[in-house]
C-alpha cells in the first residue's frame, strides 16, 4: 500500500500544511495509507486528521519512518548533512543554481532517496499543478507596503507575524497607510501569474495605484527605468536562465522614486536573481533589508510569505495538490514521473 507521511514543519513561523483532513480522508478512501505527525504549531489541528482516519506519529519522527513511505513536507529539512534515503515531497530550492541546494542534492544522492520538488510538479503542458503563489503575492505586497509606511515614519519595517485571516491583516495595514496621509504607487512584474495577481489584489484593496507588467512589457530585456519611477516594485516572476535584471546595482545611486522592493520570488543566492541589489533573504523579525540610505532603499525578501496567512494558504494549496496526491499509487508516470526525471537530471549534473 502506498504510504504518505506528512511531517511536522521544523522551521520557525511555519504553520502551513499541504494536506487538509478532508483531503486525507479522500486519500485513505483511495487505499493510500496516511500518517500525520503531531504538531502543536500547525494551523490545522491534529484532531481533524485523527477523525479522518490518519495514523498519528510523534513530531519530527520522519527519519525513522518506513523506507517505503513518501515523506511530505513544505519547507526545508534541518541542515544536518545526514543522507536522505526516503522519497520526499517538498520545496527543495535546489534546481536554480542556489548554493545551498547543491548540499541538499548531495544528501539525497548519498542516501539513495528522491526529491519530488513541489515547485517542479507540472502537468503535461508544463504548468505547475499547485502553488502558494497567490497568497505569497498577497502577503508579500502587504509587508512591502508596511515597509513603505515605516519609511514615511522615518523607521524600518517592524517584525511581522501570523494572522488568523486576511481580514485582520487588511485592517491593520489600512490603518498604517491611512496614518501616512497618502498612498504609494506600485509596479508589479509578473502580474498575470498567481503571485502577481495576489500582489495586485492586495495593493488595490489598499487603494494603491498599480502598474501591471508581464512578459510583453519585459521582452526587450531592459533596462527598465519605469521601475524607478514607482514607490514600490514587486517582483513576482519565476526566475530562470535568461531572466532580465530589473533593478541593477547602479539603481541604488541613481535618481529614483523607488524606495521599497518586494522580491516575492526571493532567490537572492540564485545565479538568475533579477534583483541583485541584495544578497540574503529577510526574516519575520527583520522583514526589510536596507540596501541604500540616501535616498533610502529597503528590500523585503521573506521566503515563506504564505505562512503569514496559514489557514487560507494551506486550504488553497491543498485543494490544488490533492488530485496529484491521489495518483501517488503510480510514481513512475504523470506528475511524479516528470518530477523524478527533473531530479535525476540535476543529480547527474552534480
């Protein structure tokens, strides 16, 4: 019997999960064994999984799971260097030239396991079958707007945290923006995708004027002086070879209106980073990195933004992914077969 093991997330501030109790019940009905680790911080309580018929395991016990189990989590594993013998479903962040990704692939190679990277689960037409993109864009725009509002107060962006829902976030942010007495202008690149749609929706909900760009507007390859004519720039594109640079290093000292960048895609250590004015992700405790002082420029680059709205983002993502999870009984074809080919290609390139 196919065995899916849902692990607890070990990253701070990570309350999301990729499977709801309702989805787990569907998997069990399809003769897939489901084990869910207990987790006190998960946005969806364990009782729902127990009622759905899941087996409940001790938190972080996945290294001792049966070797045939497929381990399912979202964010990164502890970086302890241990070999990885299981098959893992997760965001590996290992295929776009990320320097930390090579170490992860070496662990899989050493253990004989396989990575089914959630970012590379694609249908026959190459489109991703599931993504947190909308809520990443929504939350990323919110934190970037908080960054801009803090600048108007002569401050840096304060820490952010988990919200019980988007209405609470919206009310808080609206009060911050109203206190400034104005609204910034914003440009979203990747506006036709899930991430860009979420970012634009948040901006519009706050009364912010948005310029929406996508592939047609960036096909020339740059430079893009229009970006510097907006207060905010929200990068919502999937970086890949050939992606143009949107904000080059020289922009920091150029005449500009731009003071806040929200790099929602957040690939600072990728060889394809289109916003090379910063070199590291930001955190919930320090959401914005100041990269220039005169005039000011802050970059927001939190890499688990949907975790700010864990209930909405979990339910949305789990619903998108469930049809693929129901095909776990055949890992050699379809979405899983394509993901395995992608993994093997990168393993061979080590």
